[in-house]
C-alpha cells in the first residue's frame, strides 16, 4: 500500500500519517481525521447553493453504508447493504421514524436511487427546512442529511471518549486497515 496516498485532502493526511497516529494511539487525532474524511466526502459537497434533494439522498445513503462499515468493522458492506440500514436506523435515535421502514427505505430509496436513478414504491424526496424529516413516504433530504452529520459527530465524540482497546476502536482500525490496503 502506498504510504503517501492521501486519505483526507482537507488535512493532507496520508496512509503513513494514519498509521503513525495508530502507533501512538492518538484517539483525538484519529477521531478528527475520521470526521474530516467524512465531512469532505459526504457533508461539504452539499453545503453550497446548488443543493438538490435527490443528490443529497444519494450521498446520504452512501454515507450510511460507509459509517455503518466503520461502526461494524466491515472491510466492505457487500452482501450486508440492507442490514446496514436496519442497524443504522435502529441504533440512531435521530432516525427512529425510519425504524419501521428500514427494509422499505433500503429497497425503494437506496436501491431505487442507485439502480434506477429514482425512488420507487411511492417514496418521495424534497428539500427545504420546513417539512418534517419523514411524512408518510416523503423524506426531507435537507433534514435527513443534517441528522446524518449529527450521527457522524456523535460517533467521533464516542471515539474520543472510549479507551483505545475497546471494541469500537478495534472495529475502526479493522475498517481503516482495509481502506489503507485499497490504496495500493
């Protein structure tokens, strides 16, 4: 794996930088690195004036699978995509309204967007700040994405507070090992 591959463009951190942080057990630096990596990939692209609800939900679905892979220590989510959404909605109270609809959300929103370029099953996406997060089968993409950002911040805060030898940290290191190997 090339040690000079940049893992986070915002901070210019490389595979070698990440590995050095692990060697030194620098929890805060790693948690901030994870936050910065997710922010540049999944949060910042949607903060301009050209936001689009459909694009927001596509990135949000990608972020859910990626964040859940970090949470679970999965090298990849292949074959676990649907359960990733069930786990994610089940664990995060910000998304409790989606819990009874996890499988339907996965099939009609995530898979609809990824495979058909549209939602299916009567699901709808809108932007804006005034509509509720979920109203029947209509999702407020702006609020959905904002709640995802809260989940990311909670995850990173948990990392900073937990001991280096906890299962949470072991799973992050497992996932990052695969991320680093994919750089080669």
